[in-house]
C-alpha cells in the first residue's frame, strides 16, 4: 500500500484506501485483501511491541495468581418438570421414561382425587395420576412466554411397587444440585418436599420420593 514520507507503510491504510475504505490502493490487485499485505502484518507487529504499563501488567498478574474456584458439580440429580404454574423436581432415580400425552380411560367405581384412570404407554397400561390433585398443588397456568413452545408429556415414574404416568405441562430435564444448598420451602404443601432447588432461574420444589410413593400406594389400594 502507499508509502509514507518516513519510508514505512501508512498506519491504518486499510481503513482509508483498503478493503474498509475506498479501495483505491494499488496493492489490492496483488494481495486481494489487506490481511495479505505486509502493511497489515507490520501494523500487527507494532501493536504487539507497544510497551505495557506496569499497572496493567500487575493487574493481570494478580488475576492469574488467584486460585480457580472448584466447579460445583452437585452431589445429587433430579428431574425438573412443571404442572400448571408450579415447578417441581423428582429424584432422577424414580423416573422411568417419558411418553406423549394420550387419552386417559376412566376406571369404573374408582372415584378418588388424583386417580385419573389408565393410559397406554407403548404396549402397556399405566395408571394416570394427577399430581396436583393428589398433593394439593395449585395448577394455575403461568402467562405464556412469547417465542417459546411448550409441550405436555407423560412422565412415567416408579413409586414403590407401582409405575404411574404423571401428566406434566412442561418437562425441563435432569439437573444436578447440591443437597446442602436446598432452600427451605414455603409452599402450603411443604411437608411433602425435601427443599427447593434453584436452576437457571427456576425454583422447583423437590418432592420427597418416599412420601410420594406412600401417597400413591394409598391412592391405588
């Protein structure tokens, strides 16, 4: 590119007469792009050779001396899901599978709060249980989030000797958490929770697996 009166390449010429400027540089025909030109390489060398201020060097040295925090992996895992406007979590060992929503067939002479009937899961039948009715959880719907698609699912779980299908509004997936970091629940049905876990801005009530299995067992007698 153009030479300066000092015998070197003009600084910042790529922004004026190069590919970012008016493209009047005669060297573009040879180098095609400014990044291939010696002027660009020399400017990079000059930038790297600029003396570093002592305060800047000391600031980076201080940051590099600090020990890296240990990543918090968590000592347990849970499956996060939502029923209506309430986020819940279940110990991941109780989750068996996830299935699409399907028609529920009512059971004659089995009118109990929470027991919806039976539903097909593949080639087998599973008891469909409304967890909100069983535990007294408010199932009001939250406001819709624009641009986000939510699909209901059947969460198939193992509850003691029984396998059940729970209709859920939204399924988030399995997350890891620290048992020692669980918050104290404030829900009216808090006695059925081991605590509240936080994940990506979601606060979910962690269901006690043993209590849930007992409640389901009592329902299915």
